C-alpha cells in the first residue's frame, strides 16, 4: 500500500493488559545495562569487538528481580543473551548508554503498543521517544538470531552503512502471571528519521 497509512497504536499505562510485561522488560534491561556500567572498565573496554571470542556470543546472563504483587513478595526472571556482543554493537553505532536507558527503562514513561500485521503474530512496542522498537519473538526466532549473531556482528562491523535493522539487545522475561516465557529484541526504529517519511510501501 502507499500513503501515510496510520496504524493502530495504544499507550501502555498502569492497568493495561501489557503493563506488567513491559514493566518487566524495562526493569530487566535496566539491570542488564546497569551491570555493564559496573564492570565496563574491566569487561567492556573494546569498542569494535576485535577481542570477542566465539564463547562471548553464547553467554546468557540470568537475573532474578524482586516484584511486589498484591502485597505479596514475588519475583520474575530475566535473561540477557550475548551481552558483550550487543554492548559492542551499541558502542559501534554510537548509542549513548544513558540515552538508551532513559528511552527503554524509564518507569515514568510508557511504551506505545504497535499493532502490526506481522505474520508471526508477535507484538511490537515503541519507546516513548520513538527511537527504539521492541519486538517479541517466538522461540525459533530467538534461536535463529542467536545462531546467526556472530555472522551478523561481523557483517555490521564491516558494513557500517548497512540498511539492515540494528539490533541492540536480545532478552527473555518470565513474569509470574505469564504462562510462558517471552523473548524480545530491542532494535532501531527505522521510521525515526531527521526528516519525516511521507510515503510508505
């Protein structure tokens, strides 16, 4: 189709059916990036990834995060896939870590749900400043991205002007109220451009 066709969007606020999930995403990413701050001088000094090892792409950091639900102490679980590889990619693309955290992890700001016609039936979320998109993934999509990640990494480093989507993080969240684990990827929003896009195909 052509023209600036408006897609259905919904602001996720407290009480929204997706609020707990998006809150878990925010808190998980915040803990992940915060941990990288703590160890940045020791572990994440390399910018272009020349010192990355094959095993760095297989690392999975796991977190258990406290959660308050109806006056009951609980928790949710969060996984951070290949954090060193994605940290190097964000550095390569000059993504400011503080701006990234403010966009993705700010609890005072809401995500916007992007109701797409994706064939996979997964959800899209847009950060409040519209700089980043979050897409939930099916298990096989997550496994596929993890499998090709070393090749993707090398290609993007060698082709800095590529129009392929830029992936900034791959994660998994498991909330107490969910019957399944949710994988999601953070990526750039290709519609966030210096000049407005007038025609979509």
